[in-house]
C-alpha cells in the first residue's frame, strides 16, 4: 500500500529531485497532497483522478496521501501530474512499486489521460542526471529536448495508457494520430503567451537575417562591432538618430561564433524555463538577441515575479546580445541593476518565495542619442536643448555603469557618397564572422588550461603579470591613468581590448598601435589609430 517515484521541482533554472510518495490506508476515501505545493499542484488531485479513470485504471477507494519530499522546497506547476499518477498506481499494486522507484517522471495529465508537455524539461533532466538517475519519462513532444542530456535513457509517451502498458509489459496501445496539417494542442503548454514578443527576442543570427553589408560607411563603428564580437566586450553606440546604431546592433549576433555544446545547453535551459523555446527546436545553437523596450521594469530585466523569480532579459540574453536602445530613456535604477551581472556573469534575485541564481553572461550593447532632440553637436543640426537639459540627459547613464563598457563609439551621420555611391557598402557578415572565429581561436589557444575562454573574462592582474604587452606599449595608458582619464578597472579593460585587437591583427602580443586603438575606443580621444578589418 506504499509506493514512491521521482519528479523534479524547478528553482529558477536549476532543478531539485523530488521524491513522490503515495500511501493507501483504510478509512474514508480521500486524497491529501502534502509537501508545500502551490495552487496549480493542488489542482492535480482532480486531474490525476480523472486521467486514471479515463485510462482504464481503477481509482482506489481508500484514504490516499501523496507526499512530496523534501517538504521544505516550494513546488509548483503541473509537471508533477505524471509522477503522482504512477505513484498512486504503484500503491494500488496496479504497477510493481520496485519498477518505478528509480524512475523520474515529468509531465502534465489531461482529463482524458493524455500526457501534455511542460516547460523546463531540459534543466529538470539535467538535475536528474546530476543526482544519478538514468531513466526519465517525459511527454513525447519534449523527448528530443530531454535526449540532449548524455547518459540518460529517455522514454517519450503520449498517454498514461501507454506508460502503464510499458511498466507492466503489456501491449502498448496506439494513440489516434492528429490529422495531417492540424495544429497540435499539446504544444500550448510549452509557450508563455506573448513571451517572445515581450522580450524582444529575434532570430537575427539565422541564415538570411540582417547582413553587415547593408550598413553604409561607419568604418570605426563596424570595427568596434568586430572587436566586441571577437572578445565579448561591451559596446556603446552614441550618435544622432538615423545614423545606424540599431542596424549595427541587430547584426552583431550574426558575427558571433555559434554556441558550443555546453553554451547551447545553458541557453536552451533558460529558454525552456521561460517558455520561449521554439517548437521543434530542442537545442538553441545560435547566440540569442534580446532587445527589451525602454519602459521595461527591473523584474523584467534582471528577473523576478510573484513567488519564485523567473528569468529576466539579462538571462534570456545569456551567451548572446542584450541591446538597450534609447538607453537614457530607461529608469536609472533599472540600468544600475546591470552592474552586478556585468561583472559576475550571473544575477542573484531574492524574493519572498526564495533566492534564485540565474545565468547572465551576455554582451551588452547600449545605444543613445546625444540629447533629447538628438541634434546636439551635429553640424547644422539646430539643437534647441538647453545645456542643463543635455547634462541631465547624458547623466542618466551613471559613471559606474559606463566604466564597465569597454568600447564607446560615436556613430556619425552617413554621407551621401557612402549611402548612394557604389563604394558605400562594407564587408558582409560572413567575412567578418570568419575573422572573429579566427581571433577567438587564437585567444582560446592562449587561454588553454585556464578557466577563461575569451579576453573579456581574463582578470587584469593576470593580463599584467602573465601576458605582458610589448615594452613601452602601455605608456599612453599609464599617462591617462595618472591624469584621471582612466580608472584601474578601465586600464584592465583597455588591456583586454588590446589583446582582442592583437588577436584580430594576428600579433603574438599587443603592440603600441593596438593599445592606441583600444584607448581611442575607450576614451573617445583620437590617437591616430586605424581600425583593422572593416
């Protein structure tokens, strides 16, 4: 009269294996669910009862208690339905309890017994594999997502009837297939309504997406974009409206290298929990691009929500690009909340429902106008903004935030000859991406046997002691440090950018001209450096 099996509770983008125990006793027929369940999990009592009866199983007319252990972990969602149903069947001896003791089951049950997919299957299976479990049962629609985890045997089922037949060695019944071309209503549980549009996610890195050849002129901003992609450096584009700041940012994901296997698993896990994983695409292989509107709140940007925090834009852009267009229009507190994830690569969100650590290693791109009207310092622009208004507008970006931005480039208006002439178009994305991949390979070869993979992750102390630049190359940077034009952190970031410039140029270590270009991109003071590549 007792059986147990396992499921997984998601806390942020991490999973906790939960033991689902079912106990039958003599007494008045009742169904009690304990173990800190939320409202949607409490409702599983009615879903499980109806699913069992409609699947041909007999509901036990006894006192039934289902416990979810550990009881101290908050549990929510409908993904426990399948585990609860199988535990009840094991306690009723319809299924051998020993056959389900080491089984992890994830899925929602419909009233007719069909198994519906749920969000977060990949992080749930990753948690089960890390805990030592090797057999997992998931809905058929998410079997491909679960199969991404190595060393785990995955069984995808369409109904509770099929699962009962598999566990009891009976003939597996065939489920009626969907008519050809008909939409699958089961996929509705995988997506949050409006999530993709609300987060600004766009498939910019797919073939046929925006190309850098569409950008006319802009030699220095294009070079800064290439350096940002090669070393994962944060970038700020400032200039008048219509100069091409947004066009450049939208083409950055196409320049970035494809995600590695580990990076793809991290990104897919976040998108699966957030409900924005495209149907039929179990693994995200291209860097994500997230561009939230400037009215975004702090929870929508860094994560939050009712109960346990959910991933925000910084986590949805993990291993990709976070583009903040019209940056001064964002609330100051929202922008300053980016300081910690920019340094740490993750964000810790504390709410009443618990504390969650979410991944947030992204490439930040800021775009800003020089003033509210956008015509300040523009030749013949006719800016009418008072100096005090311009100062307040530019002061909305705090010094500590800008100090974390490696590259600051002014995007000048495109000239008529560049826009309409034959020589205005630059290099295509494929050509720039090839140079970026080669530069990243040089950096990865140099950083082998270290915990870092790109130049932007290397601590400044290591750069100064382990990988010195050519003699005399740091003289200009040291003068800027003494004059207060650079902070200590700024000097470290100049060194990181210089190493990226050297990797793109094929130098074994940064030279004076590499440091000059890095300083010019950092301070905005012209130093006669010529951008490499495009």
